[in-house]
């Protein structure tokens, strides 16, 4: 996908002995969005924006071991080894000596010839990293200005970690005129070093600069235009995160020292074999216990009591990504964790003074958000007419942020219809669910409408489910109401002449919380990669019944 940016100037940070000014250059091709104010939470903001940068550059995918040193050692020692063998035969030794000298000379010549190339290659990649950061970080960070908050969003290079820094207006003094909206900002590696110079004794000014929108012509040489070919996985990842945030989860409240102990244990030990997971043992009214495998080291979070209603165990993988939160421990007063289930995504929220940094982790490092985490399929997708969708979006546009109940009151629509409309807009990248505040927010991810026919899913599973539903593949259907307002569904789904017994459990908001199936997809993956096609057929059928009770 092609994304076009046009920046007037470049983002800069100016430091002096008494002040710091952060000027972010917004995308002038988008609707004017600006914000200018002085910072009053200097150190927490510095640590939070630096942690956001750590997420941007994070890449924890497996890297093959560097064997350069070993190969150099072997190259230095293979000649003596051969010479030792040759000592056993005087004739061969005499014949081998000149050949060894010749080989040595050739290797020296090779090193001299390749040295400029190696240096130039290293210099090139260093230049790309510093001067053309977009070659390393594909999508510029997204900044959204709302009447009550300013928040920054980004994705890691390995596409397994999402981060959002949400700042209340209380973080700022002397907030001037601002324009709400969403924009991309020009970002470079050099900004990170300047962020580290923010100090409490310096006056610090943050400006999402409005001046670029006041220039009459793009012919000005200060304009910088960029056309970036963004992988579909990056955009789809943003959409999946928004969908996953609103799914059922177990909430944990952790003391900062608990997170410190997690990071300390991970730094102190290196796993050699699997499983590489954290097993949370949750018992209502008791301290949260975390078991680190494969060492089976247990950390008891005595300051953190589990407030849930049922005892259970949840395992998460890709745990070394938690060290992205490490520098926030001294400035955070608590951490809130949302666990969706074993092998499912988790959200770690660092609660700072008037700020929250949300770190969203996919099920494991190799399971990035876009390719395997089809979490929009877990959310309810009811039939909503265009007029209702337009009314919901217009009501949200007037408020900028609201709960589903507030929008239902504004539009005189039922909460179910409002939720379905918001889900569709969330999956289209136009709305995001704010996990920290519990509200939906207007956030246009792109200037132009996203091609949902391309981005909607990483696979054709929903299209396949719709086809099966159309040919009436379900039989022996049964529905059982649950005490919490949810439903337990059972049916037999036929595909290619073979029947599969399917079970699905929905909560009161018609979101999938559990399920099972006899098909190969569920047997191999459980719910770690989203529901199978037969579960999706069953839920689609129930959604149709909910929309038309007489069916």
C-alpha cells in the first residue's frame, strides 16, 4: 500500500541551558491538526516517549548467531593444523610450504580488496538508520489530538508489539489553541537523543506545529514529500489491535516492583529450551503468582491481589518484550494488565502521572498481529444499515470520544446496533477503543479510506464461512442461555461432505469467549489464531437470528 506524506520542514528538538522545544512537523496533506503547550510532567514524559521509541525500533525475531569470530579463528588455525600433519612427511612438507605462503598472500590480498566494501556497507546502513529512518521504521508515528488527551501510536519493526502513549491535558501548562484530529508526524532517529536532554529545571514546550498548514504553496523548498510503500501487514496490525482491545479479558493490577522483578529475572537468566512462557496463577483474594518456565521459578506478587471471581491459569509467550517497560518502572505508580487468555494477546498499561502507556503484545513474538491474530473475527459483526452507521459516526464526531451507552442515547438506537456500528468503524481504522479510559475515540488511521477488501483479513476464512452459511451447512442447532446473559451454542457444520461438531460460548455482548470444534484447524491451534471457519459460521448464523428474532 502506498502512503503519501508531505511535511513542511522536519521535526526538531532544540535544547538550551534553560529550555527545550519539541516541534513535530505534521502531515500537511491531512486535515489541520495542531497542539501547542508547555510540559509540566518532564521526567515521566521523557521516559514515556523514550519507551515509545524503544517499541518503534524493537525487533525480537530470531536472529541467527554471528559466526564471524569463529570463522576468523578457524581461518587463523587451519594452516597450523595442516602444517602439523605435514610434519609427518618431509616430502609433503617441502611441497606444501610454498603453497601455504601463496595462500596466505591471497588471503591478505582479499582482505585488502574487500576492506573498502565492508566499510562502505557499514557506513551506508548507519546512514540509512540515522538519516532515512523510514527505511527502517516503515510507518511514521500517528498522533491524535482530542479535547481531553493527546496520544501517540506506533508499531514495532517485528510487528508483534503495539504502543500508545496517552497524555491528559493536565500534563501540559498554557495549552493554547488546538485543532482536534489525527496526523502522521515526521520522525527521525536523532530526536531520541534530544529527548534524553529533557530536565525538570528546563522549560519544555511541545508543538505539533500548525505553521505548515498556513503555507500557500507546496513549491516551497521546505516541503518534504515522501511516498512510502507500507506493507499491508502494518496497516492490518493497527486494525487488529483496535479489535483486540475491546475483547473480554482478565484484569490484573500489579505494583511496579512486581514488573521490576519480572524484568530482573529475565535479565538474570537465559532460557535454552522451551517452554518460554509466564504462567499466571490467579486465585480470587490471593496474591498473583507468576511461574517462569522452563526454570519453574515462581514470583509471588504480594502487593498485588487478584480481584477476579474464578481461579484459573493463563500462559503468555514472548515475555522478553516486557523489558520495553523497564525504564517506566521508576515513574509509574502502578501497572494494569489485561490478559485475554493463554497464547492470546495481552495489554500492559503503565499508569504514570496523568499519562498511560499501553503496550499491546501479540500471543508470542513470531505471531505478529497481522498474520495470525484474527481478533476482529472474535468481535460481533451484526447487520447495520447505512443510516444507523452514519448516525453513530456523526454522534461520535460531535463528541470525539464517548461510550456506547452515550452514543445510544444520542442516536436513539439500541446499544447492540451502536456496538455493531462501532465495531465496523474500528475494523475500518476510523475509530479506536481507548482501553485506559473505556471509551471509543474518533481516529482516522489514514487520509484516504482504507481498501477493506484487501485489508479486512489476512486469510479468506470469513469469506469461506459466508459461503458455508449460504449453503445452509448447519444442522442440529441448539442454544442455551447462560446466567451472565451469554449464550452457549452447539451445532453440526458440514464442509466438503464431512460433519464437524461445533460449540461456541458468547458473552452478553455476543463476543466469543470460548469454543471447540472437531476440525483440524482447532485441533492444531485451539483459539490462538482466532476461531475456525465452523465457529464463525455458527456465530454468523446467531447474529442473523439476533437481528431477526423470527428467523
